[in-house]
C-alpha cells in the first residue's frame, strides 16, 4: 500500500511539472512553425478567424435600456436594441465583448459567462432575471495585485483579468486546466494550471501546432503553459493547463499589446 501511494505521489508530481497545452516547450519567439492564417477561411474552424475586432469604446452607455415590464431574456442569436444595451453595459463594466453591434454572438456570450462567474450565478450564457440584476448592480471582480501591470488568472472563478495598479481594466472568460488525467505517448499527465507568479517569457504570432492541439497566438508564461486563443472556451475548466480565451479576445490582446513579453502573470 505504501509503495502504491509513493508511486501515485511521484506520478502526480511529475505530471504537474510537465502539464500544459504545449509540453514540447518551444523556445523561439516569433512566427509560428505552422502556417499563419491570413483570413478567416484559413482557421481550423469557422469560428476561429484571426481578424481583430475593434477595442471597446469608452463612451459606452452606463446603464442598459429599461423597457416597461420585466427585462427580456436574451440569448445567443438575439438581435436589436436590447442586445446593444447589454453590450454597452458589459463594456462599461469592463467585460470585454468587442465592438457593440446589437447582435448576441459568441463574443457577447463570453462576456456574459464572465459576468455570471463574477456574480456567482449559473454559467449558461443567457441573460435572464438574475443576470440582469447583476448588470444593474454593476458587479465586477476585484484584483489581488495592488501596483503595476498584471494578468491575473482566477482559477476558482475561471476569469482572466487585466489589472493596472490594482484596478481591473478588462475581464475575460477563460478556461484553464481540467485537473483530469490524460495520456500522451504512453505516459499519464495531470491537466492542471499551477498557481504562482510568473512572467510572459515568449510568444508566437500565429498558430502553434502543439502536441496537444492548436494554440492561437500563445503567450507562454510557465514552461509550455500559455494564454492563447481557442475556438472553444467553455465556462468550466477544460484545457490541458493553458488559459484559453476566445480567438477574438486573443486578437484584441495582441493588437493592443496588452500582454507583452515580461508581463507579470499571477495565477491563484
């Protein structure tokens, strides 16, 4: 029994050391080894186009529209003034959702996920009565860092925050390590995202065809663990150890140079 426990502990420790979406640990900073898509049709899926959306506007409305009666439930596929008011309110609160356009697409759903996580609500991506109330209350996460520029990754709430001098400037839905075991090349590894303080050490401006899958424009901060774009960013932990954000969000982070090399990253 004691031997079995020691083997299990050793396996867990070894897994934690090499866990990540890119265990091959590329050292080059610059263009991707795999072809870099030049247009949306080059991406692996139709939702993974690398075109960069415009940054959120600072003139967003401070409050959503208030039609008579209870607010209308909004879900992906909805369009119109209510959706535009939702997007403006999310932007005003710091939940990144691209340029408001009145269309409830995947980018808006990512922002709704982030709001629901912050408010400790069910993560369904649908704006019902309780999510409307969170919007009206102006629910926002608090930063842990107090000075300087940080990327904070909150594992419990599955949020990625851009923080400057203790102020949360942008909030993103993220999906980190699933904490499940997986097999690769006959070995067993743990898909975890280790806690700690790190710095972005290198980056690849394009698709990285890593052993465990494609990573869009990764920013590595802990060995093979990176913040990167992905076509699928669920509201729960699902990665091999990286912090996923949407393709659109990753493009915005690059185009605005929000996570340059040497940026501090705090995972907690």
